[in-house]
């Protein structure tokens, strides 16, 4: 099983190298770029499964690098995955700091840098019309993850993501999934829905 995975990684890496070399001298078609991005995602999934395996001690780093490579080709999903990964690390580092035992200048610097990267990737994904990225940005702003907490601004982004997705019928499920299932948010969204003229 592991040998087969290693073989797949080598095979995909070889294909990607050829595509990257081709990009240097030629303008690739959209189809070729989509294929290259798909290879990065396939590699990322393989490395994700190898996390914690002693033969692949840097599988998590390689997964991140796959998403970075796909993001460099303006892929919204790759930007979103990076934003989500970085946000989780930033929140973990924030939790360490809150505990008091592990707070250090180094942790604070790393937390700030990783939060900044998270927001840059989420914003890039949002600009590429990624609905989940817009929603996660809103949630981050509401909760003050790597930014000043601003409930109104964050809420606007969450509402805009629901509008963009045209999923007003799923509001309770969306709110429950992102942890906003508090009465004040439901009241605010229903008021916003009523005040918004239908197009």
C-alpha cells in the first residue's frame, strides 16, 4: 500500500514537473492548467493520508506546498484550504497563549504571521467567488480570529455568502454549522431578509 502511494506521488510529481517546464516557454490552455491544479489536489490528498507516517515525516508540509502551488495558479479552492489550515493553526496558537504556560514572544509572532496569511488566502478565495471562504472570513471577523472583532462587518459577509449561494432556505443549518445559532443572529438575519428588496 505504502509503496503504491510512493509510486503515485513520484508519477504525479513527474507530470507536474513537465507541466511547469512547459509553462515557462508556452502559454498553457485553461484545460492544461485545470489538469495541473487537479494533480496538486491529488498530491495534497495523498500527503494528507500520510500524516504521522514515519516514512513521510513532512507530509503536512508537502500537503501545504501542494495547495500553495495550486493557489499560485489562481485556484479559489486552494486559497480556501490554505486559509482554513492557517486559521486553525492561528486559533491553536491563540489558545496556547490564553493558557499562559506556552505564551512566548515567538508564539505571538508566529500566531500573527499565520493569521495574516489565513486572511490573505481567504480574501483571495473570496475574490475568486468562493462562498465558503467569504463565510469563513465573516466568522473570523465576528470572533476576532486574527483581526479586530466586528460583529456587523462579519455578519455582512456571512449574509452575502448566503445571498451568493442563494441558500436562504438553509439558514438554520448554515448557522448551526458555523456556530452562529444564537437568537440574536437569527433575528438579525430575518430582519435583513425582510428589509432587502427582492430583485
